[in-house]
């Protein structure tokens, strides 16, 4: 993957600080090669055991966008933005055949046969030990991928908005996942070109929610 240089990519600290949750987007399309770059940077995110237990759906079709917006309390960002990434999480991914994951890591040389054999035991054991937290753990991975998307988009001149305001069953129906009882929706992220400036609503002082060693021992900076 090569970084597209039509805009100077922002460095990570600058992208973090410049990012705002954008509520109004232009209808301008995202060039296909830029969208592909965003997708590749999104799935470059880490995941537990590298199982990549997300399903990412790029909602671009006008009728699909309208249905997804309706499933999201009619939030208009989804209609306006050229694409909304739906981040779904598969809590059962770790119990499925992970051969493609192992083969890829053997190819790159990152893992050897010993590592793979260890994971063949460890992953099912770990997944089983999670019990009813499997869904929560899969959602963690999907949210980390969504965060990669948001910062990569900002770096490359695009804007985003994390979205929690939707009804899960309705979103699942829109993406064609109603028949999968396990699949969880983690977050929605419209991506496009901002049609508004938006100010930073600010953050609490560090001492409010950053502690040293134990909670309640505020970090003073
Ligand atoms: C997990 C999550 C869910 C959110 N859901 C929505 C949403 O459904 N609709 C919306 O307009 N903004 C949503 N937001 C945006 C927040 O309102 C916004 O991040 C917050 O006000 C801070 O503003 P900033 O992102 O510009 O720093 C969400 C943010 C996060 C992190």
C-alpha cells in the first residue's frame, strides 16, 4: 500500500487533535483509491490473537443509506456522507477455522509453527473462558479498528463521526445480518468531506479521570 499524496497526510498527533465529530457532510464522493487506502488502514488495526473478528460493511448505495439512517434515529450524516462504515463484531470468530490467519502469519514469518500450534490450543480455550463476555471482547476489536479508520481519515483530509445512536436489530436488517443471532453491531462511522466547522467541546482536567497507580490518586501532569 502506498500513501496517496494528493494531500499532505497529517501526522498522528495532529490528526488526533484536529479530529471533530462532524454532523454535516458534503455529498462529494471519496476517490476509490482513497477509500481503498482507508479500508486497508482500518484493517491494519490489531485484534485479540489477530483473529480480526470484525465484519465491516461500507454502506454507499442511496437506498441502503436511507435505510441505515432510518435505523439510526434519522441521523442525516449517513444520508449526506458518501459512505458509512458499519463495524460489526463476530463473537464466534475465535471458534471458527483460523487456518487463513495462521497461514498468513507463517507466510510473513511473524509466527513459526510453534506459535501456531500454541494458538491452536490457546485461542479456543481463551474464547471459551470468556463465556458471556465473548460479545464484549469482539466489540473491543471492532472499536479499535473504527478508531484506526477515524484517525486515518482525518490524516488524509476526510472527516468522520463515531455513532452509537441506532437500533441494533434494524441496523442488522439493513446489512443483511438478521439471521445471525451472534453478530453484534459495534459502531457506525460516516466518512466524507465536512460541510461545517466544528469546535472542540473540550475535555475535563486530567485530574478528573486520570489516576496514578490507583483510582482516586489523580494524575497532576
Ligand atoms: C462511541 C461514540 C458514539 C457517538 N454517537 C454519536 C451519534 O450517534 N451521533 C452523533 O451526532 N454524535 C455521536 N458521537 C459524537 C460525540 O458526541 C462527540 O464525540 C463528542 O461530543 C466529543 O466531540 P468531538 O468528537 O468533536 O471531540 C459519538 C461519539 C462516540 C465516541
